[in-house]
C-alpha cells in the first residue's frame, strides 16, 4: 500500500516538473524573440526615407531618421534598425510587430 502511494506521488511530481519546464521554456522563447524600438528622433525632415526592401515590398520611414531609430535586442544589445536588418539579427516583421512606424509600399 505504501509503495503505491510513493509511485503515485512520484508520478504527480514528475508531471508537475514537466509542466513547469514547459512553461519556463515557452517564456524563454517568448523573451528571446522580443525586441524594443527606440526612436531617438525628435524632429526630422519630412521626406520619406527608404531603409529596407524585400522581394515584395519597400519599407520607408515617414521622415529622414534612419540614423536615429534603434532596436534593443533580447540580449540588451542596442543598434540602429538598419544595421540589425543588414546583419539579419531581426526581421522586418519583428520590428513592425514591436511598433516600428513604417510605410510599406508594394513593388
């Protein structure tokens, strides 16, 4: 009888540990994919500035500010958005989802 209780307790503890592991893993994956946009432009020339393009679209800032918009990566590293895109550290979709203000024009 005591042996059955120990086996059940061990099974429950194992299940709890697996659930905790899954929750922590999901949280870690979500945090790893998070980026933060830092727009240091206070005033900029009102001229649309192209800064990136892919096969289907051209992405532009609503004004000239490519040298003033940064991204903070999940590891805390900060760099210009254009450099992070050039080095494939982020995708344009990640930046847009993080709140980057862009004009998306179909080619």
